[in-house]
C-alpha cells in the first residue's frame, strides 16, 4: 500500500492507465521449507484501528494517520488524533469494507496538500494489491483479473512464500487506452528480522524487497518490513524512510458458534435435517445462519428463543455427502468463524421397501403399452422386481442401481421387444414415497407411477383404509359386442395395508390380486388371463382410488383387453380397450338391514335373453332373500354374509330346463347389488335395486 503511494508521488501525476494482470508465481518453494503468508502480515482492518506513520523525507514534518472505519466518509485535514497520541496528523486515510470481483475489498481515501487521493487496498480471495490511485490530474489503476484464474494465484502467494524466493506478477499496461508494454512486479522475501520503530519493537517481521517496473514509469525499488497482526512498520525507498509511529487496535468482537446436533459423520435418512447448537459473544448477536456445501443459495436462518444462546435450523441436504457450515453475525455484521459438520444423506434408507404401480400409454392405452410394475428397493439403491405386461411376467435387471439423485435407466427384454425404463425416485422429498418415469419400446411411450407400501400392522396401520369392500365393474351397453354384465369382486384391506381381492370379470373369468394400497389410497388393479396354451392372454388394469366418501368408497376406470380365442366361451372374437367405470363400497356384515332396504326388484337383462325380466324380492334382517310370487323364472338368491358376495340362479325363460348362474356383490353405499350371468355366448346384467 505505502509503496504505491510513495512511488506515485515521486513520479508525478499520471494519465489513465489500465493494467490487466496475469499472475505467474515463480521460484517454486523448497520442499519442507517454512513459508509465510503475506496476508496475515497486512493491516488488520477493523473499525477504530489506527496507524500513524512518520516520514524522514527532507523538509517533511508531516505524519500520515490511517484509520479503519465501517463506512466511507469525507476526509479532511486536522482530524482528531486517536486516544494516546499527541502529535499532529496532516493526512487522514480511511478504510471501508466491501466486495469486488468475487473477493473482499477495503478502500481508503486520503486528503493531502497534493489533492484528493483514492486508493483501494484489495484483499481478493486472500490476496492483496493496489487497485487505483488518483493524484489530482491523473489516475493509475491496477485491476486483478479474476476471470483469468488469478484468485488461485493470490492464494498461492498468500498461503506461503519461503525465504529467498520471489513471487512475480506480469501485466499488460495501457496508457489512455493504448497498450504500452508489460508491467512486472516482484516480491522477494529476504528474511525475518526484529525492527524497532517509534511505535515499538516488533520481532519476526517479514523483510520484503519490492520492485515495480511499469512502462512509462521509472523503475521503483524499496524494502518493507511487515509485522504479523500489525501491518507494515517500516519502508525504505531510495534512502527515504517511513516508520510506524503509533498503532491502536480495537479488540474485535469475540463471536463463536457451535453445532451440538447432529454429530459430524452421521448418515441421515430424512430431509430436511434439524441442526441445533449454541452461540455466544461479547457483543449482541443478530442471528445464526447455515449453508450447505458453501452454496449461498442454500443459506437458511436459525431460530432462537433465548438470544441465540441456543438455536435450531432446518437444513435441506443433497443426496450424498454434505458439509453444513454455521456462522453467527453480530448486530454490526461481523461474522464468527464457521463451525462445520459433515452429514451424508442416504435417501434410500427412508425409501427402502416395495413399490407397486402401473404403466399406461400416454397417447393411447393398449395391452402392449401397459402393465403392472413392482420394485423392491434396498438401502444401497439396488433393487429387484418384475413387470407384468401382455399377460406375461418379466424380471427387472439386478445390476441396475439408483443414483444418489434417484435416477436409473434399464431395459427389460420381452417376447415382443425390449422395454426401456427411465425412472425417478423423489429423493428430495421422501414424503412423496413414489417412483415416476417412462417406459418405451421406441414406438410408444407409457407413463409409470409406483407407490411405496408404507403401512405396517405394528407401527403405521392403514386406519383410513382397513376393512372389507365390494366392487362392481360396469358393463357394455351392447352385450353382443362385449360383456354387458357387471364384473364383481370382494376384497379386504388389512391393518398393514394389504389388499386381497377375488372375483370375476363379466365374461366369467376368475380374477384375484394381492397388493398394497398406497398412502394416498391408490390401488394398482391388475388382473390377467392365462397365456397360451392354457389361455389366450388378456388383461384388465387401471387405478382405483379409495375415497372414503359416502356416495362411493372406491372408484376408478379399468382398461380391459381380450384377444380372440376359444376360451372363455363368451366373446371368442375378443375385444380391446374397454374403458369401464368401477364403483364400490365398504362392506359391514353387521348392518341391519344389509342394504338399507327391506324390499326391492331384481332386473335380468342381456346375456342372450330375448327380453328383460323383473322379480320382486324381500330382504330379511338376517340377510335371507325371498323372491315374491309369481316366481316364473325360478329365481333364487343367496348372500354370503361374511364377504358381501351374492350368488343365485334362474331358469332361462326361453328354455326353462336351462339354469343360468348369477354372480354378484352387495353395494351397501349405493343401496343395491350388481353382477352378471352368462348366456350362450353373451354376458348379461344382474341388478338388485329399489323398486
């Protein structure tokens, strides 16, 4: 700092010079040799600190006073002297703090007889150097170019230079916008010595030789002595000496912060994590702040109820290793040294378990572009699992692994072609408990969603969903083309959230499934036909939602595909992409009466019948169904009280010797019952309702 001021004075006013610096640190340090960081020997800036320097130039009896302040102020001669000094200071130099170029800056302003002087003492990335000097008619500027990676050079210089070694700076110099050559600056550490000046005796001072060779400016050489924690104490330049005459330092605030929980090195399974600790200081504290991996965008404020003696903060981590830094600020903006812990966020700990779901074509749901998906995730991000598509089952590869960010891609060969899976596990929000992604064979793309089985009979019961249910799958309006009856099933959900379903599709095919309900009440329904040679394939699948609403405890839409074939007997021509509504109800066998009615009518329609038939019935409190006379079609009905299933038969009006079987379920919420029967090659609808 003093070098630039003295050199500039001697060489007079300069025109505007812009120098863009490029560092080159030369003279490699000897291995094992002691090194000294120049930064730790520079002026310790803190509001209220003073330095006064005495010059011995001929005819000079003036002193230079340097004061560190918090804000830039107008400087003037005759400023009050610091306490403890009785001399006269004709120059006042004021420092203020700020940022520039990615690092810290302190700027000082000087008022003297030569004119108004501004100089910025730059502490960029731990480095130092003059940035600008105005001599009342011209400006010389030095600018550290951080875009050239110079911050690393600053750190290299200030992390240590050994005795006998030299650091060299090279710069392109510009005068009034014209390139005038290369400027060279060298710092040579000559050694360490004890220096006595008017302000006192300082031991282990760095003895530095400085050379500045700037095109258009005389060569400047001087020697400087720097005391650690004090700054420059002596300067000899062409026989002229400046010495530290007085120094006064204000004790900076003692602020500290500590992290008490969690301990460093901990592997955590939840996110965000709560960080807590203590803070103290000899001044009033304004707050405690946390950052993750030195990213300012992650900064969060802690909270406290006792003036920061104890504090807590909610900190969001990234998957993998995280460094959490915590610091405290006082009311003047001074920061404490940071305290750090290293935490590893393993999202797979909280996400381990079984995921069940479906993939369905995004543009058109087809049998080939849809299927059932199940995956068993470990705490290492590895998994096993299977898919069921086109009535066939295929295993997931065991070599694939989710990345820490929750991503994985793999392929599954099928009989038709290979399916490519791109999946995402939401590791940033474990509460989602869900895998999403896409499945594609190159020609089509399907959206995949799979939910984690979260319920447990011992720790987290499925209280909102536990119980018995019945459901009916709506039929077609044209029973000649596709089943006109209602598919039906009974099911139960255990306290562990396990769905067990059994029933029949309206073409007579028996179906069953055992799968977990999601935390949001979603059921990935999947029921497939036997594949050749036992069958012809086919599937019914779709999302069913348990809503717990009075009008319908469950509902959804099923997609039903059945290729042509000889089995089942009905609809041997097959059908595709039937989108059928599903309705359902909770079932309580203790309800009296079971359906909220004591009488009703049964309608039988379709299923190769020439006309619909209607029967009147009564429902006894014990669940017995009695058909009112005349019962010309010999209708009989029976309820299985424990499940809500309904069975029966009737005589074909066109062929009284033919007995046709009825299968159905009670729907207590809807106060009716629904099911199907099979004619010669068609499915008909059974419906019990209010008359």
